[in-house]
């Protein structure tokens, strides 16, 4: 029996979620379903996606938000380089760099900073980590590893982010975040309702082939997207193991011809907002290829 792969939609970044729903809607319209229950849900999803489109653009429009997101990416980059450098020398046997790197690694492992955490949560951990690494003995270890520059840049990016966060204003940020989160939640609920309904028609309709073909093609699109993210080292796009296990090897042959061509395509692995939450943070992806506009439906 054909079943949809169940992606973890909540784990998608804003740009990825936007493109995901956009691609699904475009595929639905190209499939040409006429069953009233399905078309009613498609209409409802189109309207909900219009709200996501609007609030997504509001979240991206602020220059302050864009600069804040850039600062977030920079601090994550310098943290990653500091971590990699200290791991390289830890256990190397070098009489000077090994002890210094081991001491730094001990601090980094203590805090277990998650660069994909919600932005303010990461900032709290980063502040404490920086305080420990600024102690005189740790500053000496950083100098031994020639890592003082990396640490300084990480601190500057973290401070810039905090200043921009204050400038942005908590109240305005919360309003946009809440509206975008709500629009995403509604889209996800309607996505689930549509997929379960199409699965039902794939079992009970007089002619089940259109529904079976749609399920097979959409699963192929999702699998291609998962593989693309894996190749580029992007954020994991997880699937429900039970649903994925029902997908046969024969269906894998559909990959190269999976699904109708989608306007705008699914998002690149780099099209993310720099954190793991689906808050209203700016996405480095863009809004081109949208299936909707402020007041419109599918084009």
C-alpha cells in the first residue's frame, strides 16, 4: 500500500518550510484532483500559505533582523573553527599545544554549545562559555594555539548580536514570530489532513491510480531533497521510520522522474535562518517562485 513519507516539518528552517509547502501546493494543483474534499483542503492550505508568505516576508524585511542573523552565523562559524582547532591539537603529543588544546576542549565539552538552538538560548550558553575562556589561564592557552583571533571574533559577533537584539525590540519580534509560527502550524495541520485523505482515496476510490501516482511522486521529491541535504552537509530532514520503511525498492527507481516539476524547487541546504527553530528569524533563502502572493492563490 502506498503511504506518504512523513517528514519532520517542525525541524525545517523558515526558508525550507516555505519552499516545502510551496512545492506541495504546486504539485497538488498540477495533479488536477477534483474530489470536493481534497479541493476544499487545497483551498484552505493555499489561504494558510498566503499568511505564511506574508509573515515570512515581514520577518525577512527588517535590516536589523538581517544583520542579527549574519552576526549569529559569524559567531557560529568562529566557534566551530575554535572547536576544530583545539580538537586537532588535543592528544597530539605536542608538549605545548596538546595541554592547551585539552584544557580548551574541556571547557567546550562542559557547555556543549548547540549552534542550532534557539537564538536567545544559544546566547545564554555562549555568554557563560566566553566568560570561562576569558580567564587568564585560558587566554594563555588560546595564545599557544594561535586561536586568540578566532575567540575575539566570536566574542565580537556575539556582542553585536545582543546589541541588535535589543535594537530590534522584543515586542515587535514576538508579534512577527508568533504570527509566522501560527501560520506554519496551520499549514502543517492541513498538509497532514491532505496526505491522510489522499492515502484514503488511494485505497477506496474507484480509480486509485491518480492518488497512488501522486503519493509515489511526492515521496520521490522528498527523498531527493533528503539526499541533496545529506550531500551538502545541510540540516537533517528527518522522516518517520515507519512510513519510510513502507516505501519499496521499486519506488526508488522513481527518483529521477519523481514528481511534477516544481516552481522554485525545494530549498538548497544553505537556505536556512542560522538556527534550528522555526521562529521569524531571517532566512538566507528568498521568496522567489512563490505559489502565492499577498492576496493571490496558485499561479
